[in-house]
C-alpha cells in the first residue's frame, strides 16, 4: 500500500473503525492496527477453504486463555506476526462448528470465529505456535531409556 495514500474507514463496527484498504495485505493491516490500537481490517487474511478472514485489534486480555484478535497476538504470540498469512493459509481445518473453525498444522494452531454478538462475521480470534511441536523435538536419543531386552 502506498505510504502517501490516506487510510480512511468505511464505517464503524463492534471492534472500532472498519478498513477495507488492507484486503490481502495482512502485514499492512498489522502495522496499521498496531499503530491505531483499535479497528478492523476486512479480508486481511485468506484461507482457501474459509475465504476472507478479518483481522481485528481486539483485546490483549490478562492471560493466554482470554483476550482475542491482534492485541492478544502482539502480547502473547508475537512469533506468528511476521508470517501470519502463510501460517494461516497453510493450516487445515481440524474442527468446524457453527461458531468457530479450529485450524492446525504440525507447528501452529489458530481459531477463526464465525460470529460476533450473534452476527455473522469471519475473523481471527487467535493464532499461536504449539509448544512441544514436532519441529521442536529432537531426534537425539542420548539419555532415552531403552526398552527391556535392548
């Protein structure tokens, strides 16, 4: 997105001002929302089975089990911010309900909400690197107990 272009909201929603200038530009949306600390970027993310996913500023929360949106990611899961589109785009749907879609890969987990206050809306609730993911494990067997008879 050109630096000289002034970003203006197209409306106001539950998460603050709504911006459509960041469709398909999650890094631009992250930088913009991080600066504003409010609002939502419509369609900043995309998943082949879900379609467009909005990025909302949200609430950072007080612990890893509360909070939502970009504010939570910045505080608790910054490891996903530099490559969020690739991380989300490469995940598979593990569970789908009427309210949420759980995405997963070998290394990451994400949750996409499908509603907000009973109104249809597709937005990223959270994304994070799984602890003890397969990629964190080593194949080093030093110190591994042997099976009886080995």
